[in-house]
C-alpha cells in the first residue's frame, strides 16, 4: 500500500518555484472525518497537504473497505488532473484535522504558460511525479506472471546498438511536413516544429534492430516519425513487451532527464524512422524558458499520461483475471490502481 512520501513535493521545489505555485493555490481546511474527494467524482485539480493526515479508501465488490493510500504532511494527490481530465479512483477522508492547498487545473495551466524559469521547474517536478507513478504501476504489473513472458534476449549493456548507424537530415519522403500531423506536436506552430526538428537527426532502423538496451547509459531520446518501436522490460530470466509506440510517440526521455540508465530495452517493431535528440540538445530545449519549452513539457506529460493509461488497462485486466484465478492476489492490484487517487477519464 502506498504510504507517506519520502520527499514532500513542496520541499522538492526551490523557494521561488514554491512561492509561484502557492500563489495560485487556494487554502483549504477539513475537520477530522470530513471527505476531501469522493470515488467517481470528476477530478478538478491537485491537493497538497500541509498538516494533518488522510486515508484513501475504496470499496471492494463484497463491500469490504480497502485502504489504498495514506496521506500526510507534504503529500500531493490529483496531479494528473492538472494535466488532463480525470476521475477520482478512491474516496479520501481526513483521519485528523487537515490543512493544505487546492490547485485548480485552469489556474495551473495559466501559471505554467508564463515565460518564467520557475514555472518550468514546477512543470519538471510534475513530470517526475508522473514518471514515478508510471514506474510503480509497471512494477506491480510485472510482478504478476503473464502468458506474454518470453525468454530474455541476450544483450550487452555496455554497447550502443546504434553505433555505426548513419544519421541524416533527409528521408525518402517529406518528413518535416509530416511532423505537424504527429500527436507530439499538437499545439505547436510551424516555426516551433521546425526548431524542434532542427535539434535532431534521423536514424533508420530495420525491423528487430535494437535501439537501446536495459542498463545502457541514456545518451539520447527518440521520436517515432514512421514505423513503430517496442519497449521491453526484464522479469527475471524472462522479458515482456510493455508498449508498442507508433508515429508521434517519444521514448527514452525520462532516462535522459533523470540522468540514469535505461530501465527498459527498445527495439524496432517494424522498419522505423526515428528522430534522435542527443542528450545535450534535448536538455537545452527542455530547460530553456519560453513558449516552446512549455509546449515540450506539456507534450512529454501527455506521453506519460498515455503510458499510465495503458498500464491501468493492464491492471484492470489482471484484476478481472484475479477474480477467477486464485494464484493472483487481487488486493495489491486494487491498491495499485485506486491508490493513484486520480486516473484518466
């Protein structure tokens, strides 16, 4: 069951970013026993707890109550609702008097639209929260056996599979004109798309070719222009496909942003044309205050929300399977799903 956060969200922000975020927050207080949100309600924004404690509870089919999260000072929940519409997956009740803040989605969007470095830092922390949520959900899914598991491929973590593969700015079709149709560039104007494209180079990868391997240092991230890439996670001596990404989807970016090795492997599901962004160029785009960086942050957050939604669908299938398969424990799966407190509508 998810517990109290190791590092409070506000403490992860510097003073300038924290003050900026709280400038659009509304103070809230709840007496012990009060209900903060109700299971099934539309989520309107995020909640930050300053003092007190609360618990998130969901009712199981037999009527039993299951506590899926404990919330204390520094806890944040509902952050997904800051990015897109969602639904509360559990009821949150105050188990002690609670003081904190509520941040409305529209107010948050107005804040991050500012050309301010502190606004970008807030965006980055939200992205890290979403990434952490996705990692926890994927770990819960991978803990369950699946008929999709297969023998893991042998791969050398120290080698870059794209070493020696040619990079180019040209393809067999008008790829730059095609970018405007991709989901990643929703809301970008032609000049902004051109600026982003200019930071990368094309790499063509044949079907089955490795793009990066588990444990490899993240030196670049990739946008699928044409074709598809398959993400593979390791489970003991087995591996499992966790996603198939098509045109307009981006991958490898969280490893770049967090400065860590890739936790999954990537392969060309079919012949693929990828736009590769070297680490230093991607970071310059991501960190430079301005309208373009704000749109890039938004696009990456949409990508994470899409991945979370995919993992949630796997979780719900496992929960259904657990009802007829005694070998699968339903309570941890239920806690993982409802413990998010907000899921995509």
